[in-house]
C-alpha cells in the first residue's frame, strides 16, 4: 500500500512507460516531472537503454537528476554542478558471455545474438541481423567472433522457436545469477547483463548517494526488467495499463497507458492531494 504524503525519490522506466508509442514524451509529462523536482523530489530515469543513448535519454526525461541505464549497469549523477558523474559502470567479460551462449545454444538451438559493446554516442549494436529489431539505424552486422572480442555492456539473444518469456525461463534454468543477470524488456530478445546488475541494484547506488531508504521510493514500469525495482521499492510500485502481466501482478496500482501519459497523470494527482 502507498504511504501518506510524498515519496522521497521517484524512478520511472522510459520506453513503454514514460515514452509513448510514437517515441515522444508529451509536454504535459515534462511539465509534471518539473513539478516533481520543484517539490524537492529527485527524479531518476531507469532504463534498459545503454550509455550510447544517453543524449536521447536526457531529452526524454529532462527533469532527471540521475540516470540508471543499461538495466542498472551504468549509473550517472546529473546533479553534480561540475558535470555528469558516473557512479557505476559494469561490463560482462567476453569469455563469460561466450561460455554462456554456448550453453544456451546447446539447449535451445541457434541463437540470434547482438551485443552492446561501446558507450560512444549513438554507437551501433553489433551482431546478427534480425528483421524484428526495431532500431536498424543503430545496428552493424558483425561475426560472433567480433562480438566476443571485448567485454560488453549487455547482450541480446533470441531463437526462432521460443517466445521470449519461454526463452527467458529456459535461460534462467541454465545460467546462474552469479554468472549473468537475465531479463527481457519487450523487444523480443532476452537481455544478458553482468551479474548483480538490474534496475534495483542501480537504484540502490542512487538511494545510497542521496541517503534515501527504498521504503520511500516510488517506481513506474511496464516490463519484466522492471520487476527487480518493483521488489526493491517500498512507497509504491505502479504499472502502466499496457504493462506485461507479471508487472501488473507485482504492482500496487495501475495507471493509464503510456500513450495516455499514465505516469504524469498519476504524479499530477499525487502532487495535487
């Protein structure tokens, strides 16, 4: 149940939650988030997007004091007057990813694999072409050997024969959480992150920096990669109406769809109490 008064920290997922289906954020939403900050509540953008998409992310959540990116692997303090300060930067070793992929392919057959290796602005993903990937302008076909030539921020994998939730369940039976964190964010691929990396661990870095207890944090989300922060946050866990069934089940409340500015509508009502 939500607590009376206001939370001390608010974190929201972006794609599918704050960002609408046309990849825009409304002026209304930006305005409400500005009111949240004016009320003295820090705002965090918590996203699966990697650091190569930092500028896009800053534009989508301009009020954010902190960014938790790459599903928790990169945490950036944007409130420092001297400039953005990286508080966390985790990578998955190439040799670990190679073994993991081999084990998965032995169980489920050939995988389509992409890796996020670079944090340079707008850097492409590398790997196997797949027509379903929605961001082909930021993709570059590379061999598996090239993809495994360096440590990565995260990797993406899919098969032709498994729904993403089914593949995720199989992968979690094969891959220990001590080896890698596995999730999915609604793109049809499972996501493979360094061990101990999820949105909850990323938000923990923010909360410790600010001296905020998780019990005082309000979070919004829509996909399974948001579940760790739903389990971690205690003030309230709010799903948008278009959320994955598992996220709706874990939520304290359900707000309107992302296309109907559900996060902003919830926060507007909260601030107007």
